[in-house]
């Protein structure tokens, strides 16, 4: 088993998706930073995503969501 294959198995064994794992790693890294890098990283923490409600095979309404509080400490 290669090192990259064994490393990816840890988050799977823990029952996490890769996105949750990557988010948790990013949160830990931001928490370990010292000022002023911590403030700059906090400013880039905002997450935007677009979702759409589909009816009869067509998108009816698109919503852009802004999550400005980040995901710190949230695993689900």
C-alpha cells in the first residue's frame, strides 16, 4: 500500500468524508497561526455556495448562500 493510499484511509476509518477531513485540517491550521497571519486567514474563511431547487427537470430558483462564521469546531 502506498503512503498516499494509507493516509486517505484514516479519514475513511474515522467515518468522515474528505470534505469534512479537509475542513477540520484547515480549522486546526488556522488555530495554530500567529498574528497577523491568523487575522488574514480568518478573513478568507468565508464560504459561498449556490444551490437550486429543481422541479420537472428545470431549476426554479437559485440561492447564493454566504457562510461568514466559518466551520470552526463543527464536524457535521
